C-alpha cells in the first residue's frame, strides 16, 4: 500500500478526532425498534428513521419471504438491461397512485434518486436555486449538474427566507430553466418548508419546483403522502423525491412526476442506467408496507402521539428543540465536544441518540438528534427523558442557542 496515502488518511482522521468530529458506527444486534440491542447492551433507540415501525411489520416481512420463494433473491441485471421484473413495475404503479402523479421511477436509494434526477433535468444554461439547509444528497446532485448553483454566485437562499428567494428569482430571468429545490422536511432541524409560498413564487417567475420528501414520506399528508399532499399542491410541484428507506421501512428512493419525466430519467438517469435492480423481495416488501400505510391509520397516529409527547416532555424540562415541527427533534447543545460527550453519556444511561455536528450542521450548532417513532412505548420515552436530564445536569450546560 502507498505510504503517502495511508499517512494522509491517518493524519486527517487525527484531525477529526481533535475537532470532536470523528464517527464510529455502533453495531445493531437486533431488529430496528423502540428498544434494541446495540454494542452488547439494551438501549432505547432514539435515532432510527423507522418512523412507523414497518421495518418489522409482520405483513411486510411475510411479503419479503413469499417473494424470495417466487422470484429468488436477485433481479440479475440493471433495470433497462433486463432487471425490471413485473413486481418492480407494480411497485412503481402503486407509488404513482399513492402520490397522485402520472408516473414514478424507483432508484436504489434516495441519494441516488437525487444524483440521478437533478443532473438529468438541467443543462448548462440553467440555474438551481436552493435552500441553504438542503440535504447533502441534494447538494451533491446539484454539483453533478452543469447548471449554475453556487452560493458565492447568489443562488442559495437563506433558510425558508421567501424574500431572499424572490430576490434571486427576479434576478435569474436570463437562464433557460430555473429550478427551485428544497427539502420538504429538513432532516437536521425537523421544520417544514413553506412549500405553498415556494410554489407561488416559482409560478410567478416561471421556475419549476423539486421537493425532497424523504422525511415527509409516511409522516405528513394523506396516509403519509408527503408535503404536496399536506399543503394540497397536487399538480403544482413538478418533481417529488420520496424515500422507501425510512417510514416505509425497507430501502430505496423514487422520483414522482409526469410520464415524460419518467421516460427521460429511464434514458438519462445515470444511477438507474448503471445500477442493478432492487432484489424482488424489496419491491414486494414495499408494496406490503404501502398497503399498511394506506389502510391502517394506527402507526401514523401513534407516531404523532409519541412525537407530541416527547416534545412536550423536553420543553417542560428546559430543553431547546430548535423549532422542530415533525418527529425529527434536535436537542441543542452547541459545542461539538459537548454533543459528543452527551451522546456517550446517554448510551451509558441506556439511550442511543446521535450527536450531529459539523459539517452536517454549522459549527457551534451541534445537537443530539432524536427520533420518536410508532415503536416507542410510554416507558421508552420516560426512560429517555430521565437520561437526558441526568446527562444535561452532569454536564452543567445550558441548552439555549446563542
């Protein structure tokens, strides 16, 4: 192995450790749930995206088992080469109906859906106008495109700042196409994009809108259909990204929109063109998860009951949840070393809750990101709160952002 490379890697890792930014994944030793076994001990899991508990739902698991018997364990090819099975098409048809759009194209992940769609719909005479707190997968998708997009060039607007967005749109009329792109629910803060205002401004200035609904899927809207449903904006959002890896409990991402958009992405969406199709058991499990979401309101009701209770408990004990409006509930600590220390202390107290620090969030804005779910019991949340209070008091820190 090349010593120069290995030395550079070691030096850079040492820098991360010095800055309290070094990450080591813990090992989950049980199914994802409200309480799990992790690194040899039982903990309350406050860091899962399994919003509705569907990752372990018996109907979803049975659908996967049945599909293995019928289809085997792999699709055998890239989608367009011969890896698209009828069950993949069935999933896309079900998702299109669920989202009330003409068509859906499934990708292997939400990240690849962004990196496949955004560059495919933009050319070098176009511009992308993006919220400053958009997810890393949006940022990377935009960087892969030939369009103008840089903050230094004036194409990133302040978080949910509609005056700033309008100012940028008014100055961007010389471009061939103008895309406004936003998260539906912001993944580190838990707040909701002002989508009606964004859509209205886009229509005023002849732009089109793409919304990444990864954390709105299964959480907002009719049966969890997302922010377009939540705000009743059907037909006015050109491109919607959804995830199959969070509330739906399995894996994957998709782009929802017009039939011609799907046709174009089949021909020019590079992750679609060069990635083997999902195993058929994944598609079958997702169809079963959709069945649950559309016909059983209990998981979504329990998710929101637990979310409201968790936020109320934190607020009553003096914690700052940074304006969160959704199950994503950050608990503010500020300094990176405090958040990392708090994460380790919480684990010792029987709670797994992840510290989020730079570069995921701005320096000095570190937080513990918590995720109540339909799987949590009252006892789980009570135990988690006791641990947070104990850790906060031992650290003797305030929790109000400066």
